[in-house]
C-alpha cells in the first residue's frame, strides 16, 4: 500500500509539473528539439509568409512529397512566428530524440517510484513463510 501511495504522489507531482508549463513553453521545448535535429527555421517576416503560415495547421507536422523527396513542415505561429522545414533525415532524428526523451522520462519515473523502501511485512506467504527471498 505504501508503494502505491508513493507512486500516486510521484505521478501527481509529474502531472502537476507538466501542467505548470504554458503551451508556449511546451512548444518552445519541442522547437529546440526540431532545431537540434536539423530542421531549418524560416521566419514569417513578410506579409506573404505570414499569410502562408496562417494557412498551415499550427504546431503539427505536414509532409510534402515532391518526386522521391519528402520535406516535413512544422508551422509555429505562437512562439517564433516561423516555419521549420526538414528532410526525412531531420524528421527521423527528431523522432529518435523524442523517443529517447520519453524513455529517459519513464526510467526516471520508475527510479523515483522504486526509491521508496518496500515493507514486505504485509504479504501473506502462506505455507512457505516469510523471508524466503533472503536465504
């Protein structure tokens, strides 16, 4: 029961911390990862670019295929008012970075959950008795 309580507290804390981030902060973090993965940033610094940026779905990837080449476009009208453009390699690197971050977050959560000392005294070991794992 103690472990369940600890897990609930840690989970609630993680959710609360994530909720403390504004949407702009979450998007900004994503954009740091996009830039690190090799996406090119194009500012919407002309009226024509601003109009075209407004026509794209915000903060979503849109693949654009021409012949054998696929480019990925990510519009950010909120944080930078810009467009991120990357090829398949940049998109793959971005996805790999996100996957690695998710795995690291899960491992950290598991480590925090299992830091608590378990109290095995409440287990009914039946005919085997308690403490067999210590032999």
